[in-house]
C-alpha cells in the first residue's frame, strides 16, 4: 500500500511540474508582466483586444515574453495588486490607469525620463501640456495615452421641448437666455438648468407651487463625479501646500460648494442622492433621458447607448472669465519594483505606439497623440450621428484644470475618502439641513489632520 | 553456553494482533492523506494568516511597501481606543445588533410555529415562500431592496403614499431609518434559521402537548412551557450565529451605501472601517488590530452566552 501512496505522490508532483516544463522555453526570454484592472480593461471585448496585443508583441520578437494579468473586476483590482506588491511579485507594467488609481499606490512608479533619454523616445509627438501632467518632483511618471476632457452632454430633445437655445459649441461664445445675451458661466448654466427642471405638474422651480418631491426632469448633474473634480470646475488648487505646511480649501472651492448646495437643495435643478438612485434616473442620470445637461468626462460615451434622445456636446462653463476643464487621463506605468525596466520600457513604447489605435478603441479613450485623434473622432461620429460638436474635445484639452483633480497629496487614499464622504453628506438627505460653512471648515480641518498623520513621520 | 534461537511466534492471537496493528497503521496513514487537503488549506489560508495578522497588529505593515515594516509595540491598540471613527463604527455595530438581534431570533421561531400549525393550509408552499429569499445572492438581494426602499420611486413608499402617508420616510437617506431598513432587509435571510427551528419543532413529542392539555394548559401556555424549552438549543444555536454574524456585518451596508456608511455615518459599521483601513488605506497593521479587537469581542460574547446557556437552554438528552 505504501508503494501506492508513493506512486500517487509522484503522479501529483509530475502533474504539478507539467506547466513549468511547458513554460521552460518561454522562460528563456525576459518576462514582462502587464497588470490590467485599475482603470478600464476588464470587459470581454477589451480582454480580447489586450490578448491580441500581447500575442502580436510576442510574435514580433524573441527577446521579451509579455504576460498579461487581468483582474477579475475593477473592484477586485486594488486588492489583487496590493497583494502582488506585498508578495514581492509586483508586475512590471500597470495600466491603463488614471491618476486616482496610480496615486493609491504612490511611491510605486518608476521615473521614465532616463529611459526616454536612453532610447531617444520622442515625447514631442504628444502635446506638452499633457506630458507635463505626468511630471512630478520624482520625474516623469508616465507618458500620455488616453485623455478624457469634461464636456457638457446635453439632451437636444429636452431643449427643443422647452424652446431654449442649445448651450455654446465653442469657448468664449455667449448664451442667450430669455432674450438676454449672457456669458456662458456657471451662473448662466444654473439659470438655464432651473428652466429645464420640471415637476409632475409641469412646473419649474421658478413657478409657485413647484413640488421638489415630485421632480420628473432635472436641469443638470455632475455625473459620476469625484468632489475634487466638481471643485476644479471653478479652478484647480493643490489640497496640501507643502510650503505653508497646510491644507487650504480656497474661496473659489467654497463658492463651488455653495453653488452645488443651492442647485441641490434651494433651486432643485441637481438631483440629490435619492433621486439619483431612483428609477427615474436609470440606467444612469443623463442616459435616462430625464436630465437636460451633464458635466461628465468624454469616457461617458461608453455608457450612453440607452439614451433614446438626440444629444450633443457643449463646452464647460467658465468661472470668473476662466475655463477650467477637469480632464481624466489614463496611461500605462512601469513599477519601481520591475526587475526588467528596460524590457518593460520596450513593451510600454509598443503599447503607446503600435498597439495604441486598437486599445484606444476598445477602452473608449481619446488619443493623446494628435495624429490618432481624427480617426477616433470619425469613429465616434459613426456611433453617435446626433452629435455634431466633436471638435470641442481637442479644444477642451487646452483648458485642462490644473493641478489635476486626482493629484497626489500626503495620505492620499484617506484624504480622498474624506472628500467622498463630504460629497455623500452633501448629496444625501443629510445635505438639506447641513450647516455648509461649518462642514466645509470641518472638511478642511479633517484633511489637515489626515495629512498630518504622515507628514513628518 | 549455547544461545537458543528465538522461535518465530506461531501464536494465532499474536499474529492477529500484529495484522490488526498493521491495518490500523494503514488506515491512519490513509486518514491523514484524505485529511491533508483540508489541513493544508486550513494552515495555509486560515491558521497562518491568523497568526500573521496577530503579528501585524504590532507593526506598521503596509501592503505596498512590505520592506518598510517595523515593530510599533502597542501603538495600534492605543490608536484604536483613540480613533473616533472606530469608536463610532463600534457604536453603530452594537446599536444595530440590539435592533436586529430580537428580530433575527424571534422571527424564525414565529414563522416556524406558524408553519407547524395544524390549521395552516398549503404548508409546503409557505415553507418555500419563506425560504426562497435565502437563496437569492446577497448582492442581487441588496440591489432589489435598494430599489424597493428608494425614497422617491421605491415600491414601499408608493404603497405608503397610496395608504395616505404623504411623506413616507426616506429609508436609505435618513440616519434614523437606515437601521430599520437594514433590519427589514435582514428578514430575507431568516429562511435557514426558520427551517432549522421548524425541524426541531416537528421533533417535539406530541405526548407533552397532550399531557399539558389534560392539565388544562392553553396554546399560549403550551408554547411558552413546552415548545420554547424544547427548541431552546436551536434558539441558542441561532443566537450564537446571529451574534457572530452581526459582528461580521459588512456586505449589506457596504453595497447599500457604496462604502460611505452614510447618511451621517449611521451605516458605518466596524468592519467597513476595518476594510477601509486595511485595504483602501493599506494600513494593514492597524487593520489587523481592528480584526483582532472584533474577534476578541466575539470570543467574549460567545463565552458569556455559553455560560448563561446553562440557565435557559434545555437539552432533553442531557448536555
């Protein structure tokens, strides 16, 4: 019987060794691992395209074996990646990943500048403003790949029904509201949004008898937004100023919060959290056809297929004569823990170059490289025939709000959670009776305490 | 002196004993082989992580920079008792437990008693009806409840408006009502406890009821004097599981509030704080401390419940 036991153990060991033996040939190449999931990339069509990109790369040369590791979902990706780091098995390349995802793993990224110089990689093919988004005190943390400027998505049918002119299709254009020519700023948008908000009796918030508990159509929403992105629509500002050693919420951020509070609870043109979770605004607020305007980044074209109405794009309004466009940006990054950074850089240039057109297509990204932008626009034109203002997209990039709304500050994840909690408080039922000024001061104090937990430790 | 060769034993009893010993040895070996997958899994995925988490609780271990780990003594434990979010989360957890526990214990008993009643028609149908929600995956169930309880378009509030309540509560948006809303959602999970209680109820000897009837006991008296004592081991079992389950309560509030624990932190449970700390903020050392803290509370409560069980749990066959 003991011989049988030995035989079973031998058989198990042989089965366990089989994959290792079959991979022996692949191991002779330098292995570069690519982790996907911190941003987009886990959808079936994206997985197929990514696998094709890997196959093409591996077939094109004999030095590097590119291996892809796709997280089961966006939600699972953070834990999976943290575990890989903790196990000392960090991937070489991670992406596509935005600033939020990248900053959640701050201090993990490799400075690419030495590799750009070593391999004479041409950075001039990207707009300088976009390259600068990735420059930090530590160096060049990424190379631009996909960008998503915020735009005003508007429902043409709702505007037509209200007999209101469409919002401006270019920067520095005015808007005519009730016969009066006005600057296209956030106050104008608010007045316009009020006219587009309608209750069950067909009344707007300007009419006596308007019922805020029976709203059937809303004028405006900052859809799927981080609070810092909303704040940045009035101007960018660093959360923490290292020279002052303080967290400062500037006056224009406080004003933005007052603007939002009024929109939610006094003028009722922004849906609160209860409305946003209701059947009225499903599958998503703007796509439900019951919201006239939404400020949301370009990637929202991913999820607008359910909207039966005609829609188009307008420019984000100005604040005190200046445009501030919160812009999301995704790219691939190399980790500091990479054992083969040179090979990883070669793969990175492949992903940003030869593989980029197909990957951008499946990710729904707008190319950072101007030479790829025309094709991307054409593709969108075919998918969304009602949209005529695609030229706003590249123009908006010039007004990208800086510093970025996901820019790093000490104790980043905890601080961002505090911002999220504030937003949840403001948009939830708790917002209605909140002492806004006191809560803003509390937010500032809490952020100061959060930063202080790590600064000078 | 000549040495006498030791004779080979031909004693049949000795032979049988040796053969039996060999069989036992083989059986033991095979026993270990069959147990080994579970044992390996237990050590690799449960025991070693438990020990590791205890060690982490005395360090500043973070997942992304394991190389920077250092010993911090009792700092994490001191931090825990001075962390207002942790203390508030604990208060929310205990408050919800006090609200939810009576329902989680009494409702299965009541439903089981109802389903055991000889006056109820269509018992299998009702049994299925009450058990069915237990089969719905948790996340799907939460989304269904989220739609059902929505303050604007939820069916419950529509129903309440039809009944003349013009301003029904915003169940998920109001800090007072979100607790009862989660208790209501928990009602969907009583199917299993109900079924176990029902099985026990059906095992209560009929003679006891007959004797009580002869002695003049009515149905209520029979329920409190016979049924409850006879099913008390199952109530005790449900109580232990419910207490531990409540200390682990996470998925419902996390999904329901999208991880915020709002309104106003009223759904910010201890395990949400633990999850945020360990996995979002990657402060695994402090997260491990919180895990051990809630584990110790569970141990203490379980010991107290076992100690008191001698006074109120009746084992017909002895303990």
